[in-house]
C-alpha cells in the first residue's frame, strides 16, 4: 500500500513521472510493446481468420493443420490463423524487445542468432498455450461469433504476455554480470 502511495505521489509531478519511468522503464516499455504486439496478433488473426474460415479455403499444403483437432471430432478454424498471426507478432516482438525493451547488447551475428533461437523457442511454448486456450474457448465451446473470438484472443494474449515477459527476462535477454 505504501508503494502505491509513493507511485501516485510521484505521478503528480513531471520529475516524479520521469523518476518512475527511469525506475520501471523496462516494464513500462514491455507493456507498451506488449500491447502493440497484441494488436498485431489480434489484427493479423482476424485477417487470417477471414481468409481461411474453413478447410476448403486453405491451400492444399496447409490442410493438414485443420486435421490436427479431428481426434476431438472438431475441425478447428482457429489453429492456422493462430499460427500465422503468431509468426508475424513474434517477429515484431523480437525486434522491439531486442532493440527497445531489453536493449540487448549482443552485437555479433552468432549471439544475435542464439538470442533469436531462445526467443522463438520460448514463444513456441506460449504459442502452444495460446492454441490450446483458443481451442478450448472457441472450438470446443462452439461459440464462433466474431466478438467472442476477439475477446477470447485478448484473454489468451494477456496470459501469453505475462509468460513471454518472464521467459524473455530470464532466458532470452538476460543480462550478464558485466552489463548489470
């Protein structure tokens, strides 16, 4: 409670807001770019969902994705758009997290590649969480109204943002003892 009072007190002045930003810059920037990444994810999901509403609309080489959920007796219309939007949003997130949020000091190609591999590996794990949650919330329930799917996507993205911050902070953009 005392910390909240301190934060609200600091927010009253310009210098106080600067001090707060300086102290919590990484979290603030992560939230800003997390929201931007979420918007990229939701918009690209909606676009891909319009282009690929069912198995007939998908190119033959991608139809196998629709059969992933057939063991449950359901053809999933959310898996392919989720995967495609994940690819776009994750690339956007890697660039912004690397350059702006965590200010990675890795400059050599090998270190950048290793950083990217760790980033995408951690994002694949949260993609799985996203796919499972969207499958449970949309495909299994049978609710396919546009607004319901968007709210389900927002809900899953909140969970994914928290997990991604933890993974990025601990595994991907971890600071070395020298840089701290």
